[in-house]
C-alpha cells in the first residue's frame, strides 16, 4: 500500500506544485476597498442629512438652502478643501469663495423644465486627475442628485408661496365682505348701531383671555362682527319699536339667527362663521334658539359670542328701556354660569371686568 502511494505522488513522495490560473481581474487591496466604501458612506450620509434639513422645514427657503449647502462639502473626497455654492438668481448661498478654485463641478437646479439656479462644488487646491478632473464619477452623480432635489424643493416653495398669496387675497376679500355685510345690518337698526362692534371687541377680549390661537381668534372676530346680520330680514318697525314687543314680534326677531345662517352658509369662509352666527343664541342647557343645542354641541366661539352679546345688550340702551349697566349684566352671567352660559367663558369675562378693568362699549 505504501509503495502504491509513493508511486502516485512521485518517487520522492512530494505533491506536485499547483500554479494559480492567471486572470485579468485586478486584485483590490483591503485599504482601497475600505476607502471606496468610506466615500460612498459619506455620500449617503450627505443625502440623508439634506433630506432631514428639507423634511424639518425649519425657517425660510433661504435658511434651507444655506443649511443644505453647508452639508455638501463633507461628502467630497477632499472635503477639507471643498467649497460649495448654490446660486438662485441674485441670491447666493455658499461655504466659501468658489471663484479662485482651480477645479469646479456644476449642475443645473431645475424642475418641470424650469431652471431655478446652479449648484457648484470646487476644490481650493489642485488634485490628481480622476474621472472628471479631480472629481470622481460618483461625485458627479451626487451633485446632479442634490441639484435635482433642490429643484423640487424650490419649485414646491414657489408653488406654496403662490398658494399662500392666493389664500391671503381671498381672506382679505372675505374680511371686506364681512365689513360691508355688518354695516348693512346696523343701517337697518340705529338703536343697535355699534352693537356688533362692541360684541366683537368683548368677544375678542374673552377669546384672548381663554388663550385661543390666532386663527381661531380671527374667525371669532369676524363672526361676532356680523352675528346680527339676520336682522336685515326683520321689519324695521319691529326693530325700532319703542314699546314692549308682542310674542309674535319677538318670534320674528328670534328668526334672525336662522336668517343670518342662511345668508352666510354658502360662502366658503375658512372659518365657521355661519355656524357661529347660527348658534349665538343657543344656551348650554338647551333652552336657547333656534335649534335647542346644548353643551359641547356648541362651538366654543359660539359660546363666547353668546356671553359677549348678553353683556353688551344689557349694558346698551334700547328703544323700550334704558341700559341696565355692566353690574346687572355681570350678575346675569354669574347667576347662570354653567347653566345658560359656558363656565370658562363666564369666568374669563368676569376677569376682564374685575381684574383688567374692561369697560362696556355701550
């Protein structure tokens, strides 16, 4: 057996030398591979950081572009000598002076066939030639990718600015309409001239005291300024009658909440103005009109206008009686706090008069 084995491997018992097969594939050293992977990681981190900047949306478009340009140099191979610049019309966002750079890459910032500017990256000192000057092919791809993302960002910001301007113009027209409509109601009834304005002022003071956000306060202000718009549907002789109203006449006046709602309901206000007008005579226990709503069924703004309306109405003079004064008005809302009127709204109103010396606009 031993002799056979020796014969198989040669007379001296050694295995023959095996030579590797020659190929044309270059052998990559671990250090080169690690460097390549490191560069790709830097590029991915740059893209991730830019998405975080855009997604956070902290500040103006100018702020976002400056934050973005500051994130770019770290992704390039020679980051310590890299300068980045975003140009958008007369506006320039940069990390340093790009003009003296001996090597510069540029990419157009565009979206939907519209050019918004240019993205540029440069080296502040010469480096060995690579694929594109001293820049790598992957860096060209990264530059173009960032430029495309900036194009989408700028296009979206411009569209958003246009939408905001459109909404602002629409709201300005709505406010003008409210002012005109409110004036029409007061022209019909000289005894309540200024009443809607007084209710608006008190309602706003209560709203601020309650800590309502600005947008909610806007709607409250506009609704309070036209809360009696439905009175244009009530005969003038009833509105100005110097004696006590009959039940039928009072029922006609009560219809003004429904009438006001019908006048405003088809206008696409960005605030629930028609609903507030509709609900300003509703009461927390369901005893109000026109629909007997109660409690949380009522908008908070409606509850504010209800209290402001009662206080200002009792303070003001009427054809059939003299003004009752603020003490009587505050006694009324205090007595019916939590029953007819919202507790928090009443408390805020009382603080306005007792602690902040609010005076009725009678």
